[in-house]
């Protein structure tokens, strides 16, 4: 029985849980290490995303005999140029719309308050579960309001963390662009034989999965943002650029993000002209249909091969555990774990097949 895969997997899971349990009990010993990991995590994440976005450019430049230092410098100049161009083209428009939104904020607040009061006046007609949900939301808002006392400290902390990230992320990016081909050979040199083959294949598959997801998701989100902007401009929705940019970034969260991004657009449409609600719904529906049926299948294909229900479950679980960052990282982390487990299963099957053939030959 001890040679059965299910038994070994069960023992492995139990040992992993015990390790996690003991790690939690003695986490004070590892607190300096955890602080360091938390400090470098976000810059490393940003540097990794930028690496996968600029690596095709580096590969193209080196194909035309650019030296490594020149290709890295070109990638850095390209990143700075793209951000500067976006700021030069979009910055004034965003500033204008933000100022207009700020000027109209009292009017928007009054209209929202009128709508809320209209609904609250009919609370006797509500089912109990709706009233309980509204009361829970109200309590949550009060908790957030009470917690705003430490807002200045949180702001300063976040500000310095952002500055630190902006300084450190380019260093991670430069070293990734410089030495990315050496990572897999460096790790695999500690193994030999079949284990080395397994490690190399697994790392290559993980790299391919992350590359496909990051590059594909960024391109798809950009297309969705452009479609939303065009659609909002056609129907005459105010603050179209801000809403389209919000939709672009929210589309990075699979399945849930697009539906969250439409909520502000619906509120603005309701305040501007209730008839625009239909237009916003049509724009969102067309953008999502084009994205899911035309753009995503051709850009990302079935490389991740994750069922939509699994994606939703993973996102909800990650959101409860790690908040918004967990939501962003849930799908790629699950895809990487799936690749590793799949390769482990295939490796074990090859070992059993080889053992069976050896016994048969004897």
C-alpha cells in the first residue's frame, strides 16, 4: 500500500500541513525573512511583468545583432517612452475629466442620495434578506469610516512603498533581461538524469504559461479598453476615458473584473440620462462578446485550459485570503501549480512505465 500514488500523495499533503502548522507556531523566528520577502515582492512582481512584456522586443532586437546591453537599454527607453507618450496624450484628457467629475460631484451625490432615499422609503416592501444585507453594508461603511483616522499613516506608508517599488523594479527588470537564459541551467545543474529532465521541462512549461498569460492578458485588456472607449464615445457617455481605463485595468481580473468595471459606467449613465443605461449595457455586452469569442481564443488559445467555474472559485478564495493582490495573482498562480502537478504526474507515470518494462524484460 505504501507504494500506491494516493497513499504517497496523502502522506505528502499531511507533511505539508504539519510544516505549515509548525511554521505558523514559530513564525516569530522567521519574521525578519518575511519582512524582506514582503518588501521585495511587489518590485519583483512588477519587474517580472515588465520582463515578459519587453522580452519579445529584446529577442527581436538581438535577432538583428543588437548586443545584450543595447537591447536592454532599448527596452528601458521603450518603457519610459510608452509611459511618457501615454501621459502626454491621455494625461490632459484625464485631468480635464477628473476636474469635471470633481465639479459635478455634489450634484452626483445629491442624485444618488435621492435615489437611495426613494428606495429606503419603500423598505417595508423588501424581503428580510435584502434589509439584512443593506444593514451589513452600512455597518461595514461605518467601520471603514472609523478606520480613516489612521489614513495619513497608511498614505505615507503606501507612498514610500511606491517610491521604493519604482526605484527597485527597474533593477529586477535589468537583471532579468540580462540573465534570463541562465536561470533554468543554473537550477537544473543541481540535478541529474531523469530528475534534471523533469526540472528543465517543468521550468520551461512554467515560463511558457506565465509568458502566455501576462502577454495575452495585457493585450486583451488593451483591446477591451479601446472598445469600451469607442462605445462610450459613440453613445455620448460622460467621463468615457476614465471609465474605459478603469475597464481596461479591471479586465485583468478574469470573469469578475469586467462586471465590476461596468458598475461606475451604469451609475454615470443613470445620473446623466437613464436612457443611456441601455447603451452602456449594449457596449459592455458587445465588448465582452468580441473579447471572449474572437480576441482571447486567438491570442491565448487554450494554453491555460482552466474551467470558468474553477477560475471563479480560485478568485473568490484568493480574494478572501490576500485581498485584491490575491485576486490578480490567483489565476496565474493556479495555472503554474497546475503545470507543476501535471508534470509531476507525468514524471511518476513514466517512472512506473519504465519499472514495468524492466520487470517484463526480466
